[in-house]
C-alpha cells in the first residue's frame, strides 16, 4: 500500500526540493544564465589563446595588439547599429545569429592555427568578425534578460546572473591558460567555437510568446540620429564614456598585449597568465560584494 504524502510535501515531493530553484529562475532566465556561463568559460580562455596563437606564429607584441584591436574596433563601430537592430528584430534570433557568427569565426581561427597556416591578416579578420557578432549580441542580450524577470525579484535575479558570469570568467581564464599550455591555443579556440554552438542551441529554445510585439518605429537611420543627438546632448554621459574608454584601453592593452608577452618571457607560458587573470577577476567579484554591503 502506497504511503500517504507527509505534511509539507507536494504530490509526494518534499517542499525543500521544489524550493531549490529560486522563484525568479524561470525557463528563459535559466537558459540565458546557462548560455552566458558557457560562452564566458570559452571566450575568456580564447582571449588568452588568441594572443599566444599570434606569438607562436612568430608575431610580436605589435601583432598581438593588432589582433586585439581588430576585435575591439567593431564593438565600438557597430554597437549603436546593433542596438537598433535589436529594437526591430526578435532579440532571441539576433542572439542566435550572433552566436553562430562567433562559432564560425572561432572555428576557422582554430583550424588555421591547428594547421599551422595562420597569417596575421587572417587572424585580424576573424577577430573582427567575432567582435562584430558581439556588438550585435550585447544589446539584444540585455533586452532579453530584462524581459525574463519581473517584479521584486528582478534585482536579485540580475545579481545572481552577474555572479554566474563572473564565476565563469574566473574559471575560463584559469582553465584557458592551463589548456593553452597543455594542448595549444588552436584547441582552446576550437573549444570556444563549440561553446558558442552550445549557447546558440540553448538560446534557440527561449520562449518568446509572452513578449508583446514592438510597435514599428521610424527608420533605422532616423533612430540612430536621434540616439546620437541624445548622447551628445548630455555632457556628463559622454564624459563618463570617454573616461571609461581610456581606462578600458589601458587595461585592455595590459590584458591583451603586455600580459601575454611577460608570461611568455618571464613566467613560463600561458598557464600563469590565466591564473593571474582569474585572481584579477576574483578581486573584481570581492569588490562588487563589498560595494553591496
């Protein structure tokens, strides 16, 4: 004879099991968080791999900087256009298309490195394609995340999402550095391509039926002009943007160029540099936690 459910159970399942998932962690939120963790794990290892791939082909610090700049420039040029596209097309489709572009570009990068045929211009072109995909992805991802949580739980959901991303950043940097040292940068780039494919598959399952269709607006060029006028009309805003652009350029130069060179010449390779980046990310997480107190 089957036993009757005990008090506190729901259909025979302990209430504690039902409460393991937070109230805000719905289907879309869980898919978005899982996809973000996967891509962060891969991409932060791939940043280290790209630098050491350039160095292994005989490149110097200037070549590493050119490849890093090739990825960053499209992020700046296409970010506003990416936002306009995300306002017009279904955001989940923009995200999947951007992930597909990143997957293809990283797979081609990996194939060239593994074959020993990578040229500087090829690595710059493929890095630029990756940056272009990211420029279109970011605005769509922010809007999709905002639509996945509502009400009082929103701030907590965003905090958990950011913590998951930071954790993946730590793990991706440390694991990526170790993998570059153990199996070479080409295979790490291949793993990153696979991570983008997995993330695209997860995001393809997003449920968008509850999202109301957006009312048609003006033309894209008109919206871009209006956004630019709003931006330059607020000196405090572009002042902050300029300030952080300079700061990020300095930090980015250290991360993308100087750090790998020092690691190669004085620290024994990619693994110590991955650990250093992981500790840097850990300090960022600790600082963020202290600021919330």
